[in-house]
C-alpha cells in the first residue's frame, strides 16, 4: 500500500515537472495581434506552450517587482532599449550568454553582458513631402536644426521614448552641448507644437502642415500596407530618407527579449529567444509588424525593401539608452515638450 502511494506520488511529481518544463511564460509590452503567430510557431516547433501576459511596459515592470522571486515570468519582451535599460537597472533581468545569438546578432542590437537581445528593428527615418523637399535636402538629422527648416518640421513629444532614444544617440555622437544646440534648433523649426504619434506627423506632412517629419519606419510602412485607400493615398505624396548614410548611419531602436531574474523555466526562455531570431520567426516579425529583421540574414518585408537598403548606427542600444535621462533633461531645457 505504502509503495503504491509512493509510486503514485512520484508519478504525480513527474507529471507536474513535465508539465512545468513544457511551458514558458512571457510578459509582453508588444500589442501586435500578429505576435500570436510567433507563439504558435514556437509551440509547433518545440512542443513548449507559450503563456502570454500583455500589458503596458510600466505595468509589467511593476508586476515583476510586486511578484518578486515568486514571479512566474520567464521572458520579458518590450519595445525600446530605454525600457529594457529600466528593467536591467531595477534588477528584474538576468544576464544570459547565448552563443548562437552572439554569432547571429550584430553587437549593437544586443546587450554587451547578455541582459537582452534585440528581436526586431525600427529605424528613425525622415518622411518628406515630395513637392517641397528633395532627399538631398535632408541627408542628416543634424540638418533639421538649420534655419532653412523654420516652420517646416513635425515631430512628436520630447517625452516620447523614440525621441529620447534618438537624442540619446545624438549625445553619444556629439556630446551634450552640441546636442543641446541641435535640440534647440529642432524646437525653433517646429511647424506646430508636438502632438499625436508618428502617424499623425506623417499625415500632417501630407496635409501641408509641415514639410518633414521624424518617424519610426514601420508607421509609414503600415500606411503603405493599409487596406484603406485613403491611407495609401497619403503615402503617394511622400518619400522616406534614411539619414546619416554618409557618416554614422541611421538611428535604430529595437523590440527586445530578456530572461527574467527568477525565470522558473529558464531553459525554455532561452529556447524561445533563440527561436525569435530564427529565419521563421524573423519573417513573421517583418511581415506581421513591418519592423526590420534583427537577424541580418533574413530578408525584410517587400514594403520595407522598397525603402532601399541603409546603414544602421552602430552605437549599442544599451549606450544610447543610458543617455536617456540626460536626453530628457536637454529636451525639457530647450522646450521640446
């Protein structure tokens, strides 16, 4: 009798361990319905079930903090290197060296100590009105601060994470004083006070409110891919420039994945992140959210190919993220609200 009970208990423990080992828990700040295809593909390839909690980045970080060592989360996925840096600084992530990804992923798209790995790329591009601006007029971010663009520039709020990343990269390239002068020039050239998101800036250029907008690449790509004729009509008036191709390259930010500090399914967490950089998953990323693949061996979506090839700024995302506090201070000082 005792042996039977012991055997039954042992079998139950094995079943529990097996079930535990066959799952991975993801906290994701990405709100793209297309990401479900990634989880389905991973489960099909590995047999590991993916449990996903979606929320805003700050909510997820607060949840991780409150759950502490008992958190069920294995992987944190979020957008913007600055947000990943916040999670690192809060002690919510653990460094994991993944040799297979170090061989694939360019150094500027992964944390130097392995705290996170970029899984998709978004470029901060310039969108211009074809009737009023030539591509040769806007070869760099720096030129946007020149007086000739007074009243012609559109950009969202200075508190926006993508602008904080861009200004952080400017600090890395030029230092704080030159960056402050540049940011002051940006504010002086605004066609209107910052309002709305990147799509709103693009639409305002098409409507003649301004001549040039700073935007993430996928916002323009989504208008191009839209099923609404009015969205596609907007893009017919506009063109895209990848700035700074003659020097450091265009600023890029990332969607990134990281292993949480107390991941109960660490092996599956690593397996999932490896999968997210695979050709299959990278193709799902670029086709689903119209971001550029982080894996340089994967071909972007045809709409992105239509933008042309470009050189990426090689500054590590962790480096410009570290500058985000100073970037916010500079933008506040010059009135980039």
